[in-house]
C-alpha cells in the first residue's frame, strides 16, 4: 500500500469509527409500560437509553426498552456490553430477563449500578429472576456476567468517561454525566428537583447545576405538569418547568424531556413542548427542547 492509499484507508477507518455520537431512547416511559394508540409516537416502553460511539454501545437502564435493543445487539454479533443502572425500581430493570444477549455464551456483559446499603448489584439486579417473580432462574444466563458497584466517582468504558452523582429520588439513585468524543451527555431519568428529605447533603442544587453544566444533551425526568405536582410532591419526580430551569441554569444546549407519565398522551406532550418553547423563546433562552421519542436515532457532534 502506498502512502496516499494508506492515508486514505486510515481516514476511512477514522470516519468509520466515527467522531460523531449517536444516541437513542429505546424506552421513554416512566413507571409502567404504556403501549397503545395514544402513546405510539413517543413510545410505551420503560426507561432505556443507548449511547453509540464507533463500535461501543453503552446502555443506560434496562426497562422494557432493553428488549428490542438486545435483539438488535444479537443481530449484530457477539458483544462486549456495558449496562449502567441509575437504580432498581421496576421500570428501570424489568426488561433485563428479556435481554437476548444474556443467553448467548459468547457475550460479555458488565452491569454497573449503585449498591443499596449492603445489597450488591448482582443481587439487586438478578433478584427479580427469583422463582416467585420469574419462571427462568438467573443460573440459565449463559453470557459472561460481571457486576460492579458505583455509588460515586468516575468510571471508564473504553474512551467513554462517566461521572455519577446521587439525585433526589427514593433509594440510592444516580444521574450519569457521560463524556465521549468531546461531547457531554447527562442522563438523569428519575430526579425530584424540588424534593425534600432526600439524603443528598448540603449544596445539592449547586452541585447538580454544575453536574449538568454545559452539557450538549440533557435527558431529564419531566413527569408532571405544575398542577399535577401539587398532589405528587415526594413521589420522586420533576415537572417540565423544573427540567427546563435546570437545563437553562446549567447552560445545557439541548434538553430531552423524559420519563413520560404513563397517562400522558402524544398529543398532550406536543402541546406541552410547544408551550415550553414559546415560554423559553420569550425569555430569550437558547435552549433547544423536545420530548424524548422512542426508537429515534439522534446524531450529536456533526
Ligand atoms: Zn422511573
Ligand atoms: Zn424510580
């Protein structure tokens, strides 16, 4: 190979591996799957988010959206898979027993999440496959599994760097700050911005604003309207307005409203997004915002 064609081939390789990052929400819904004609556009599967960079595919939460993601991974061959969990509420783990790569002995799966007091991640995650809850035991899993806990600090997965922070939600719950290819993505699906009584320490508001600081993309819990929140304070979730405020104060570029209430219809979401955009424009805000939609690839950094 002469030097020109070598350079061309290297350039082609680097394009192939991609400096761009693609993200996809495989599940956008909170609490419980909500399929049906009124949720078909934004999606009925529960929480699952993927970050793709080159050959790396990082998974965040394993709600029912992880099932179609698993099928896609199986189609593309043996995999080294990372699953990062924010917490262990059902809507964030219930797709796991149906994640097809589990049953392929050629796959390696690392699960990282926050330990809950003395209970380790394997027991928390695999416990849902106990005989009372599920017919197939965890011992049937054929993939090489590895569990690690991460309650604070950083984690490196290839060339992706992750920071975590405890957020306001019942149990020990994480938000992730993901740095990849010069981009910053924050994934915080369950978080009650105005919640009281969570053990998150002093100065939490300032810390979370810094944590999302200058992110290219923030995916944040936006479950309630202000009116709904009045009777649901303490349930662990934020309002649309609270998400927008956090994004604006942190200088975030783009916000995806996430963890849709199971009762929220597509048409309602359209109306809410349009109202929030008008309000944000009137404030002179540069924030781009939209409701997270299941199954849509978003390219960043192009
Ligand atoms: Zn949730
Ligand atoms: Zn939760």
